[in-house]
C-alpha cells in the first residue's frame, strides 16, 4: 500500500510476539501472556489545524488517509474496525449479527489527534452502576442485563472540530421598558374602591449592527450510530490534553469510521453555534428585550481537526426493545436509553393516592 494508506494492524510483543493491547490510563501496550510492557513514545509534534476549503476541494489528492479492516452493520449503518482473523461478531451499537463475509479494507481520513482511554472496562462498569442506581423506576433485572465486562466494548468515536471567523450583519428591534400608572376600581368589604397600579410597557426602536467573532474548537460528533443528544451530554472533553494520533493506542479497541463527512460536519457546527450567534446579536442590540429580524453570517478562515475520542458502548434488549448507552472513557460520564418498570410506577401512583387520601381523611376528622 502507498504511504498515505497504511493498513492498521495489531502490534506484537517485544517479549513473546503475542498481540498487544493498549492499557488505559498508561502510555503502554501490555502483553496479557508474558506481562511485558511496551512503552509508547508520544510524539511532541504540534497538532495542526488544517484548511477546510483546501481539503474539501482536494481531499482525494492531498489528504493523508489510513485503512482498517471494516464491517458495516446492515441494521444501524455503523462502520467499525475489526480484526483480520475475525470469525463472528455482533454490532456494538445494536447487537445485530454482522456478516463476516462483508469484511473489507476501507480507507478514510487519518485523524490528526486523539484522547486515549483512561478508564478500563471495570471502571466503566462501575460508572454504569452509579448511573443505574440513580434511575427512578428502573426494572430490578436491569443490573443483570449489563453486569459483565464483556458487555462493554471500547470504541474510539470520530469527531471533527472547527475554528472559524464569523462576520455577522443583523437587523432587529430593541425594547426598552417603562411604567405607567393605571387606575382601576375593585370591591373591598362590599364597597367599590378606586386604586392605582404600575403597569410595564415596552417602547421598540429599530436596531442594526455588525459583529465579528471567532469560534474555536466547535466539537461535532462524526458518528450517527448513537443519538446526538447522548453524545453531546458526554461533554466536556479535555481537548487541551489531545495528543498526536498514534495507531498503537487503537490496539485492542474498536475504531468507528466517520459517517458525517467534513462538509456535513461543518453544516452541523453552524447549527450548533446558532444559539451563540443569536446571543451575541441580542447583547449587541441591548435594551430590556430584543427581536432579531434578519441576520447574514459570513464564515472565513475555516480550519478543522479530525480526532478520535474514547468511549465504552453497550446495548441490551429488554422486553424485545433495544437500549443503548455510552460511557465517556475519560471522565466516567454515562448517557443512554433506559427502560421503565411500569409495575413500580403503578405502585408509586397507588401509594401516592393512598397517602393523599389518608391525609385528607385525617384532616377531615380533625376539623
């Protein structure tokens, strides 16, 4: 293969030649057979931002890529890395059986940076248990469904980050509050009484302006395998600890190929910063209330990074419905779908009715 498309492989132990696995929380590849520790020398090369426009135009010519043995799930669409010698497997995201005969070598944009795993599978399982115990009205057998380490798969999820300058022109209205005295008549003790009160009103003035703002490291998940609302709640990530990409940190883990491409990621980034842009405009308008009538946003000097972030993912089926959850393998934050125990909910409702009814009866007896 060419220099820009190197097949990702496992790494052999310097002691016995067995396959190595990256040990979370270290900078070592460890051998589970002879116990040898193989140090990973982290590159001190700076992590560079890449030009967005240039890469969109010339992605196939100038961009460094890497290749992995990959399988695409026909059920949920996730494309993940697999070992060359794999004989059977199930999708990490939906538990669907994968068709091993569809295994193929697939090239994709090489990440520039990554955050390695800090938590191991046992620590991820502990984090899940803490999360599970906080769930109200969860079925009692939920613990049994996800109770062993083999149900947790370490997955590097693909992300983009974008930097961009923005030039924002807007028109709107600024509302300023003022108060007037209003007289009214009411009845007190059977008599008509005239009173007054202060009523707030708003004067509106036309407003327009121009704002220039730089957005740094807008983080966008490049995976559609899990609901975006759960992935966003895994934040914040310690992006200040990013290291240059090194395939050795992938050893023993699954790597998902991005499903959201470079341009699609920036489209999502623009949607994500829309509330911030509206807030900037409202601050610029000032006053007590603001209305935005129109805005024109120009983006320039756009740069990006492609990176991998570590997670543990598991799925389970409860009463014929699939549930998925994900653990941030840096912080232990857990997000995901959960089943409800309608028996517990029903009993709680009945108990609430009994308590309210008892309180009402006691109150009536004491009247």
